[in-house]
């Protein structure tokens, strides 16, 4: 079953071109929520920006299940939420979340899961 994206491809404009790929939650691309939490880790591939985008209200079960995420061009996610654009040049190892006023604040970088 294919995903029904909130924005049609024809609505995607060049807002943050040339920044590579990212991983984003279906809460953003399917449900249309704005980005509420984002972090930048070491890229997985040469075209990966390292950015990971979440609405911020995903349950742990959703966050742990890859079927609720996909790989996108960073520009695509910038079209869903242009308020991320000023943060896209932040360094690897940074994380950002929205405060109660909806403004971006630096957050602690997430610890990688530990192997059992």
C-alpha cells in the first residue's frame, strides 16, 4: 500500500536544494504535522545530510518502526515546514525541538541505542 502524501509533488518548490537526503516521519509527510524535533547525525551515505525529522509526538513504537519513516530530499521536508530552513546548516551532533511557544531550542543530542 502506497502512502498518501499531504503535499503533491507538483507543490514542491526549491526552498533548500542541494542539501542531500534525510529521514522523516510519516507524521510530517502523510499527516501534515510540522517538524517538532530534528537532529543531525553522521550521514549513512555520501548523499545523506544526516538530518532526521520528527513531528515530536510519535510514540516510541512508531519511532522504532521503519515503516513510519522514509528517505526524502531535505528540500521536500523544507516544503512541509519552511521553519526548519534556518537550522539546516547546523553541525552534525546537534538537535533542535520546539518549546511551548513553537520556537526552536537546542536539545541534547540523542544517545544511540545500546545493543543488548
